[in-house]
C-alpha cells in the first residue's frame, strides 16, 4: 500500500513540476489553485518516507539480534542431536549409505560417458 501511494505521489510530483515549468510567474497562482494543497501533500509524502526509513534503520539491530538468537538456538539443537547416543550409533549406517550413494553416482556418470547420452 505504501509503495502504491508513493508511486502515485511521484506521478503527481512529476505532473506538478511539468505544469510549473510551462507557466509564467504571473499566472502560476491563477492557473493552479490546488498548489497549496499539493505542497502539503508533497511535504507529507517526504515526512512519511523519512519515517519509513527511520523505522527500518531503528528495527535493524533488533532484527539482527533476533536472528542471532535463533541461530544460536538452532546450533544448540544440532549440537544436542549430534551428541546423542542414537546419532553416534547410526554413524556406520550413514557412512555405508553415503558410500553406496557416491559409488552409484560414479557408476552412473561413467555409464553416461560410455553410452554417449
């Protein structure tokens, strides 16, 4: 929503500036009676843009700290799993499975080279 408002505001600004550049100083106020309202709109648009950027800058450290805390929690869970008895018992099975997978992949690649597919 904010992006759409900002895009519409930019279109209005360009239209206003184009109108302003084609008018003379004498008839500017006469031909554009909404000029005061538009200037307030432009000021509000600038203020809201500044507030958006300030909020993003202020929220960045909090978001970084939350991400760091989540990373530490996940690393702690992984460490707990790897230290568990079931993980240590199944290590030989995982090794055999990985070795068979790598061997089959090697054979498949060699067959493709020989077969020319």
